[in-house]
């Protein structure tokens, strides 16, 4: 609509959004850089592109979290920018949103001066801040007469959160006195602990078992193979000649990572609590794997590109049905360092309904990741086409230099066959098939 409005008044406009292919995005970037003076872009549109050649940013649809506005401007105002960047934030004067934002910006400026921008920026981008600002705008829209008070309350809550986060920050609290407990935490590799837990649990499910003997594990694998002594921690190895170190480099451990179980519809869903998570955070947390598969790895031998790409996404949905991605990431971090306390399980129809809620939220929130995977695949295929073109041309020149016509013709025929197989593989690799696997669902709550 904005593009049509500007073009009707004689302006040239180019569009940029996250659903465009890499070729379309690069063409839009080229046109904006050389020919067209105005680009209309979504938040996801500018990711991965160099936009430093421009220096005027107009935000006409403002996100509720002020940090998101800074991130938009930061795509242009970054290291290497040679011009002064000017940013204009458009908002309807005297609207409810205008009143709330005015209070937020005025008071936030005071908080930034009080704590320091460097200390508060991370808190501004946190899950708690996002929830506070969102609630402020929602409450103001529902009750316009209380817009200013809603903003004031959000800022008061934010200041408490900022103070708590800063005081507990290890950088803010640096001391010249050594703390043995901190040193111990650095020595302990949490990843290895989780690898140990995963492997021991998998053995129990698959018919094997593991027993501790004299500080070492005796591993009885499902294929009847037995290993002893074993450890997952290098610091526990007393004799490297006899002790087997099980790490993610071990082939059996790598296979476990490659075969992550899927959380199927109807599976019991645990209600858990996490140490370090505020009591106010309650709702549904879920984790999924988003993957694209481009062809059969066993049948495609000539391409020099990965045929499978994947990424992971976590989503948190509070009891009101609102999605908070930063909160989900925070919960994920806690799950890697804290042992959740399981209170009970949700089963039957209720579990199926929660599974559907989680699936819908992941589908809604995962589109950007899917587009990112597609763009990465498209970029790699472009590089592969350039590589193959150079390689085939070099081989053609080498064949042309051969003296015997029979040998030259034979080599050309072989090269042409290989080129056709490569082209068929390339065409297959361009047909990426998306897949989303739900890996885990938990309910954050009390007993």
C-alpha cells in the first residue's frame, strides 16, 4: 500500500522482505543502491544485506519495544558508515500509542543516564522488558484514560528488572578477590554433563545399561559391546591408556545427536519449575527443529553443497496466549544449566490440545528461520554454479589441448555426461523440502 502511495506521486520504490529469494533480495539491493531512491522493507528484509550506502531511515510502523527501533537503525548506522545517519520515527500525534511512547522515551532516557546505556541495552532486549512494554501498550489501548499510568507502571517495573539484572551481572560485580565457586563453574563443562545424561538415559531405553564402578562408568551397549572404564570428563581420566573418553567426537554419541527423538501428539507433557526463573513466568515452552532437505545425499555425488540444513527454535506462550521469543531463549538457557523439577504430567486430550497450541505457535514464529535456511541454500547453490562453471571450462580447455581427435572426443563425451548429471543434481537441490519436528514441550508452572 505504501509503495502504491509513493509511486502514485511520482517516486520510484523497491520492495524488500524476508520471503524474497536471495537473487530477488540482491537485485533489490542493487536497484536501491544505483537507481531507485526509496526502499520499503520489513524487519526481516534487510537481514544479511549491506545497506550502509543509505543514511536515512524512516520507521513508519513502530515496534513496542524501543530496542527493536535501535536494531532497525543499526542495520544502516554501523561501523564503516561514512555519512551522518538520520532516523525519523513516525507516529500519530495525540494517539494512545503516542502518549505511551512519549512517557516511555522520556523516562527511559533518565534510566539510561542513571544506569548507563551499556548496562541497560541487554535488559532492554530481554524477555522481561519485551513483556513489560507489550503489556503497557495493550493496557493503554484497552483503557486509553490510563495510558500514562500504564507507561509509568511499565517503567517502574523495568527499572526494578534492570537493577536486579545489573547487580547480579558478573561484569558489574567484578571483584579483585578470587571466588573458588566461580572458578569451579568455569572448570565444569555443562555440555559434557548433558552428554552423559543423554547417553545413560538412551542406554536404559534401548536395552543397554550403565553402572558406576570406582568413579568410572561400565557401559553395556545394545549391540552387546561392553566398555570399562569410561568417563565423559577429561579431568576424571587417571590413565589415558585404559580409560575410554566418551565425547561428542565418539561415533556412537554423534549418532545420538543425529537422531533426536520427536515429541509426538498425545505424549505426556510435564509441568516443571526452574530455579532462577521468576514466579511470574508461567505458560507453555516448546522446542522444535526446522529443516530443509534438498535431494538424496547418497545419490548426489557431484554437488559441493550441503543438501540438508537445520536450525532450532524455542517458543514461550504465556497463559494469555501471547508468544515471547526472548523469554523462550532464556528458559532454554536455564534448562541447559539447571535441573528442572517435575511436579506432574498432563495427559490425554489436554496434552493433545497443548501439542496443537505449541505446533501452531512454532509454525507462526518459524517462518523467518525457514526463509533464512532457504536463503543460505540459494546462496550456496549460486556459489556452486560459479565453481562448476569455472571447473568445467578449465577441463574443456585441457581436453582441447589434446592431440589425438579420438581421445579428445572421448573425453568430451565423458565430460558432457558428467555435466548433465551435475545439472540434474543441481535441479534436484533447488527443490528444497521443508520439515518441522517438535522435540520438546513443557509447561512452566507450579505444582
